[in-house]
C-alpha cells in the first residue's frame, strides 16, 4: 500500500471517530432533555394551576419530605422555609399520610417568631404514589372569638348573680321585717338600687353584644358633637350634683362626626359617667372636643383616683375594674369602657387614656369627621 493510500485511510478513520463522538454527544443531550435529573416527581396535570388560584395555604411534599410546590398564601403564611416545612407537627402528619394513604385532618398550633402562636386546621391527603398535598387554613381569629364569647358568657353569668342574689336576700329581709316600717323602707331602697344596677347591666350587655358583632354601621349620618356632649351632661348631671361635681364643657364648638348617633352618645355618656363615678366630691369634670386632622377628639378629664400604670392596658376589658372594692358603691358594671372601645372600633376611630394615680385621668375618644366637612384654615 502506497504512502498516499495510507494517509487517506488514516484521515477517513479519524473523521468517522470524530463524527461518532459528535453523534454520541447529541444523543446524550437529547436523552438528558427527555429524562429529568434525579427523577424529580412530576405534579399531576392541572394541580399547579389549581394551587395557583387557591386562597388556602397549599403545599405539595415529596417522599423525601421536600416541598415540591407551595402556593403564594403558604409562602406568605410562613409554612415553608427553603424546601422544608417549618412545622414539625405538619411534617409528621404528612409522613403518616404517606405511610398508609389515609386522609387526615388535625388542628395544629404554629409558633411565630413574634406574637402569639397561630391556630390552624390542616387537611393532608395523598396526591400520588410519591406526593402528598397539605391544605392549611388559619383559624386563629375564629378560635379567639370563640374564647372571647365563652369568657363573656361566663363573666355575665357570674356578674348577674350578684344583683339577683342581693335582690332575693333583700326581698326575704323585707318579708321578715314586715312589722318594722323603717326597716322595710331601708331594704326597699336597697332593692331599688340593686334593680337599677341590674337593669343597667342588662342594657349594657345587650349593647356590647350588638357592638361585638363586627357589623358595619347601618346608614351612618352626620352627628352633632355639641348635641352629643349636651345629652351626656344631662344624663349624668344628677349623679354629679349628688357629689357636688361641676360638669364643664369646652373646646371647639360646631364640630361633627360621621357615624351612628346613638352609639356615639352611648360612648361619650359612658366616659362622663365613669369620670363622675370615680371622682371625689367637690371636684370638676371637663368635657371638650377639638379637631385633629380628619378626626374629632372628644376628651373627658376628671380629678379622680387615677389608674395605676400597669392596669391602664386592661381597663377596656369587659367587667374589669381598677378598684373592685368600689364597684358596689359606684354602681359600676365594668362594661362602660368596653362599650366605648367597641364604638370607637366600629367607627374607625380609637380611644386612649392618660392617667396618674391620685391626680385623675383623661380619656380621649377619636372619631372620623365627615369627608365633605370644611376644615378650619
């Protein structure tokens, strides 16, 4: 074989080898494009679309406890960190479902970095041989409302026992003292006092229950603040006169707020009555109103016993009293400030307190002004 022929054959063999290598590389690339890396589990058709529109927090977990897919609410809720579930309880529920294929539902408590833990209901079901779907609903607010209602009913039952029991005992005392006109008159006056207190409590319980419904205001109107203050003064004037307390009004006249006139009047009246009840004889209670941006601030200032600093966060709780020993003499029910708080919340306003023991308190109720009202320059 001539040298020329040998050179030609060597070049041909080299070309075939190179072509084979290129072909093998293309085949390899095509196979890699068809076969997923690591045999990742594939979501059943349509699942990803469904998860994207769900309002619930939804998470799909594979057989290695890795999160394959998480809905936007689940990420916002903090159920997933990286590719793992944050809650160990939820992860254990997923493993149980994967083992036996049975759908499970449970109520879980999820801790938070800050604030109280969340209460959720989790429903976990198998999605395929390797995938498990977990749907999580936040029930924190519902459980809190249920607890509040249970607490409210228990407190009402306890508080109603006192005046009802007192009236029963006084009625028995009147019967036993039927031959003593002075004793009968004394017990009868006490019965009137307790029955008035019972009537106020029942009325306030009805009012508070209605406010706690979180229902929007029905047909809100423009409310004359001067008229509300005048009405509140009229209602409490007799109690103030019995203690020689001066009721003084001040501030900016002609202001209006937007809301329910009956509820606004109830809130201001409760603040004034509370100030009178906890003020000493021969003192002054000032009721004033002033504009502040888009709100009207109605302030009630007293010279009463004041509120300890560590109790100021609790005074708006139902049935809470700063001085429980005095509630019988003042006739208080412990519901007045709760009503004020709920009226403020219902109207989109707030109520705050400043107080110093032995010097008095200032309660300020902020309510929104009508949008069309002219602002002072």
